[in-house]
C-alpha cells in the first residue's frame, strides 16, 4: 500500500485529526495566556494590597506621634483654665499661715494679722476648697474628653490626607511617573492645602477646647456643687455622681462643634496661622475648592453614625478607665499612692446620650500629692472615702492622661485600641 493511496483513503480522518490538534493548540495557547495574565493580576493585586496595608499602618503610626506632640498644648491650656496647682498652693499657704499664727501668737505682729485678714477677705478656706474641687474634677474630665477628641480628629485628618496621597501615587504610576514643572507646582499647592487643613486642629486646641471646658464645668457644678469636700461617699455614690456628669454632656453628638469652626471669622483666624508665601499659585484662601472639599468631607464624617459609634466607644474606654482607677484607689484596698491603672473594663459606662510631656505629668502628680497632703484625713470606715481624698486620685489620673508618651499613657492606649476606631480609619482610608 503506497502512502499516497493511504492518505487518499483516510484524508477525511486526517483532516479531522489535524483540525483537532490545531484547535487544541490554539485553545491551550489561549488558556495559558489567560492563566498567565490572571496569575500576574493576582500577584499585582497582592503586592498593591500589601503596599496599601503598609502605608495605612505607617499613617496610623504617624497619627499617634502627632497626637503625642499636640497633647502638651492641650494640657497647658487646661492648666491655665483650671489652675489646680495655684489653688493648691494658696490652700497650703493658708494652712501654714493659720498654723503659725496659732502656735506663735505672741511673736506675730499686728501687720501680719492685717495681711492675714486681708487674705481671708479675698477668699476663705472654704471657697478655696470649693474651687479646688471644681477645678480638679473639671481638669481631669475635660482632659479625658479632650484626649478622645484630639485622637479621633487627628486620625481622621491624617487618614483623609493619606488616602489622597495614595490615590495620587497610583495615578502617577499609571501615567508612567510623568513629572515636569506643572506636576511639581501641583504637588507644592497640594502640600500647602494639606498644611492649612492640618492646622484646623489648632482651632480645637485654642478655641474649641474652651467650649468643652465651659460644658464640663457646668456639668461638674450641677452635680458636685453641693457636695462638700468632707462628705464621705460610697463607691456607688461616686459612680453615680460621675455618671451624672457624663450624662449632662453630649460631646459625642456634638463633636463637630468642638473640632471645626463654623463661623467665617473663625475660619479666617485659622487660615492666618499658616503664613502667606506671596505666590498666587501657592497661597490658599478660605474658600479654596480643594480646602473646602477636605473640610466638608471632614464635617460629614464627624456627623456620620459610624463616627458617633466610634466616639462613644472611645469615650466609654477612657471614662471606664477613670472610674475603675478611682474605685480601686479608694474602695478596693489599693494603696492611695499607686499610679497603676487597670485595663479597660468590659462593661459599658455612662458617657452622655450617645455615649504632656514629662513636665505636664510631673506637674499633675505633684499637684495631686499636694492636694492629698492638704486634704482632711480620709475616712477609715470600710467602703467610704471623703471627696477631698478622692480629689487626690482625680489629680493622679490627670497626670496619667497628660503623659505625652504613647507607651506610658494608658488612657491613650485604651482609646486607640477601641475596635471601632480601627474600623472607622480603614473605611476613611479606603474610600476612594
């Protein structure tokens, strides 16, 4: 049988086999190409996600450092508003002058008595104790709320800017990294807008905190105004009084009121904090579209339900820590000199309808020690403590709140580890 006759007889079969092989080869090549593309896409997606994760983590770390850098300014402002140290010194000097006058009456001249009487007319010992009571409670409560708001607002700002920077980097990558004078000018202007936007935290630290102080002082006076420093309080009574203070406030529901200016004049004041450079292409006005877009987005996020849930969780963590520290110090056989703060409680605490540096810390601790030395002796009866003694513990917690060290400030650690905060930051950062 010749090859020609064999091909002639089986040509249809040979055509079919050849066609099948050709189709199989084409299909194999197509599938191989697609699988290669898919594999490359998966690797690229995994790499991009890892880059995004690293950038997000670095953004949160930068935010924590920024918060610690801003905390001393908050503490200094509150120390001026509620001068606990100054009142303590006045109270101690009054006590010392009185003791000297009673033990050495023969050696005290009439001029000394005149000076003492003049001092008495300025402010009595009872008035000083009332001032110390209100100032101590207001400083610590305001500092706790202030740390919550400062942490939340700084994390929000840096995540908004971090997301914009990430989107810009992706766009440049897709464009092949094209630069030039126009791109450099745009980058410089974006940096200037970001600088103005970040400076709005200064409004909270200088003016918004005054609103917060006024609200807290009103609540503290309503609840503790009639409670005398020598009054003995049981654990439940102290918890109820502090809960009533939190209940008077609506910081969570009105966070934007404390964090962002609403008046055009206030906005102009913040804008002047960044000096003009005299370049029309770089100078940013209050109505600059890019800046207004950032501020409007921030305001919308502050009023969102997720933001309120996040602030409620952070507030509960901070005041749960404060309540538990006072309970341990004065009702559960923990030495009064202990500065240990327990871990955040699992139980919720009242927090309204919705919910420093080493010098600052040392000042708070010195003040609380001075208060303790000047305070009437704490009650020895089980389960009761005098408010005057409790104020010393309140001062110690102010010192802990003022620590400008993210590893040592247990209040900052507690509010930063609230799950809702991490989730909120992730939503903001990935919303592009």
